[in-house]
């Protein structure tokens, strides 16, 4: 079995240089780094991760706590995190908190006990226990998708990355209003999540921008799940003056809304125009094709890794929050004919 000494001898460098390449502890000239990597490949050298962690107090592992991993949106985020981690020589330990605050605290505690170097977390709607644990143990952390506030009086440093939510949601509402709709309903997400709050705010902004009144009866919570969204959609359509257009605030709720419409034998967009926040792989395969806001999910995951590695390198640096732009995907569920041109300001997409 090849050793670090063998790698150093083959590459013509010192053992210390091999260590710096493996652990990224000091800059190494590109040509020297490549010689070391070539020697590792030729010799089939495998670093002893356990021994290295005992010396460096680092395991080169990242804990990822994300609910609904089966959701295509979070699956793509996971792919972005995995690719970024692998690129920098880190492995992943993955847990699903199920959007339950108590389970969330437990799985994060378990990840911490596995001595991960840092964590990437999509927090629940009530993350107080989670934040206390992370702050108490000073765990390097990045929150993604959902934003949280720092604990009062805490010096705990963390970073965050998410999509722009408010303006893209307003964009969907104004698009439907320009199609002539005056009663536009919203199936909103789980109360307490920043994504839910910001998308409701965007919905209201869209109404205001087009001079439409805000009617609380046209906002129903689908709790970010298909079954609850199906029930919420049925409730909206049973109003004395039902909506003529509907916006769903994530992809799971879009599925729930479509189930409700099918059960009521209503067609899109003839009986109800539909736009959704979250694009997904098969949105283009529905009839009609779904008009949607597309989030850069893989990039969110990749940026979360970059932020965490920066935090590991500089634990006391200022907190950073990144908001990535979303894009408007114009199809036909909104009532626009196939291949119809978008309005000029829609082609530019929502600003971030």
C-alpha cells in the first residue's frame, strides 16, 4: 500500500508539501500541486482520513440537514452541495429533520456528535432550539433556502443563501393581472418559514402594482405539502366568488392544486389560470405546460459549500447572506397561447 512518503518521492517534493496539497493548509504552486496529484493517482494512494482527523481536529465532512429530500427542489440542492463538497475533498453526512423542530434539534445533535467540520441546514419554521444548540457549541453553519434571525444577544456567526422570493412572486401576479384576471388566489407555504412570508409579501406587491385589492379570503395555506394544498385549493374554489387564477408557492403545492382541479373536473387554463413558484423537470410535460419561477437550486447548494468553507477558514468574519436571482419560465398554464411572445419586461426577468 502506497504511503505519503512514496507520493513525495514520486512527485519529487517534501512530505510537508504532499500534506499541504491534501489538507489545503498552505498555497502550493499549480505545477507542484499537479505533480502531487499525478503521483497520488499513479500510486493509488488513499489518505488515512481517521489519522488525519486526529492530527488536524478536522474530519473533512459536512453535515447536511434538509427536509423533504425527495422533493426535486431539495434533491437538486443536495446535488449542488455534494458536487461542491467533493470538489474540495469533503464528504457528506445527510439527515432529514422532517420540518419538525424537535427532530431537527436531535438530528443536528447527532451530526455534531459525528464531529462534522460544519453544517448546512434548511431550518424549520421554529428553529429556536436548533439555534441554541449551534450557538452553544459554536458549530460553523450555513442556512440555505430559509433565512433565520440571529439569537438575541448571541455572538454566533453564520451565513445564509437563498433565492430572491418577493419580486419573482410579484412577477407572477402581475403577469396574471395583465391577462385580465382580477381575482388571483395564492396557495401559500408553511407559516413561519421565511420563504412563505416573503412570497406572501410578493403576492401583495403584485396586487398593489396592478391596482388590485388584497382579499384575505384569496390566500390559503397549503403548508408546503401536496395534500394540504389540495384541500386549500378546494377551499378557494368553493368561495362565493372563486378566483379565476391561482399561484402556488412551491412545487409540491402545485401538484396538490392540480389534483384538486382534476377532482373538480376543472381545466387549466380554461377554467382557472395557474402559475407556480418552483419549476421542476416535468413541468414542461404537463398539458398545458406550467408557467413557473425557476430557482437556481444547484447553485444554492454550491454557494452554501463555498460559504461554509470560508467560515471554516475565518470563523470570526462578518456574516454573509447571498440572494440568488430566479427566472421567469413562460409557458401556457397562465393562459398565454403556445409560443406567444412575452411582454418586454417579462423577458428581462425579475430583478434581484
